[in-house]
C-alpha cells in the first residue's frame, strides 16, 4: 500500500510528495524533528514531543508553522489513513527555501517546510530485541555542542550505528571527556543495586521524552535515581544497563565493549521499567 504523507498542509501519496532542492533541511541540515510511537492506533506521549518540538524551534530561532492542536490532528489523520496499529509518526520542520543556497538565513517571511510520514512497525511493543538485550560499543563523541536540540544533523550517530554493526553489535554509546553522553539514538543508563544512574540534563545530551517518563515511573516505584556522569568502566562493572527512546521504549543492554553485564541477559530493573512504561503510556495514549 502506498503511504499517505503530509507536506506543507497537503495529504499526498508518498510518490507525489516533493520538497525544493533549495530547502535548508537538505542543504544545511537546518531543521528539527520528532518521532512519536503509535500503540493500539494511539499516540504515545504526544504532548511531550510537541513541547520539545517547540523548544527546538525556539532554540534555532525558527518559526513553528503549525499549532499543537492542528499537529495532533495531522498525526491522528496519518495514523488513520495509513491504518497504523503499531508504528511511528515522523515529523520534520526545516527553515524552508527562498529559492537559492546561502549561509545567511532566508528572509523572515520564508515559510518553513513541514513533513510528516508514518512507519508501520507490527510487534513494536513486543520486540524480540528487548527479550535478548542489546550489545553496545563505545565511540568518541565528536558531535556539535547543542545535542539538546533535536536537529536533523544525524550523520555521526548514523556512522556510530554502522561502527556497531561492523563490530557485530547493536548500538554505540558515545564518550566525551571520559564520560558516556548517550547512545546514537537513545539515552543511556546503568543500574547498581536499586540505583539507576543516568547522565544529568545539559547541552551534551538530548532531553529524552521517554527518559523523563521512565525516570518518573522509576521514582514512583521507589527506585533510586541518580543523575550524574559515568564512565564505560563503571558501566561494565554495573549490575545491568539499558537505554530509552521513543521507538524502542526501554531496551536492556547486556554487553558493553565485549564485557557482559550480570549473567549476560536483560536485567530485572530494565525489564520491569519497560513493563511499567508500556502499561502506563498505553493508558495515557491519545
């Protein structure tokens, strides 16, 4: 089935969707994005993604071309038109095009480009990977300094994924000044006893929407949460580890740079948090 996508106010078959070759998202990676999961045909944590989208746009001094209410309606309509039960809705907003290439921002009256499309992912919640656990490698973090803005500058994270794949692993954790920042497309955590440790918020990491929800649920479940930096060596000595993201929820990590954690299987805390997260977010889905 040909997908229906959304481009600048129009619902179109994906084969008819077009964006200017002069769009700054294409030429300059001058754009932001969000990915919202769909479970049971409903959107997971839409409000959180909408708030972060607005923040990203503000940080880049970029206009928001659509209201939160209209954006919700577009998400819902795409889910309906594409018959998505489990999957993802991808949203991207760029600074648009004024008809040529220039490092200087286009005129203030240039309209941003907004694109949304769905990805059908049956079995998203019941992922075999979550039962098996992920293996990660560590790589140097050489990205730009404003990782708290969810931009489309994803070349290095993509390269990191490929480094992991070539090493026979699933993902890479990035390290800066000796400390783990985050995964290529997720936030990183270790567990020692009943204590969950994850890097504190700052410009160095993305302020994950799933991160915020999972930490809230962890505290409600009487788990101790410590937000601070940690090293790869500390992670390798941890009882367990995991990552969080909008598309993978809570993903156990069972190996870091060739060192198995615990007995090499998904840990108790990660599995419990995944269960809590999915249960609670299904209840709150819109």
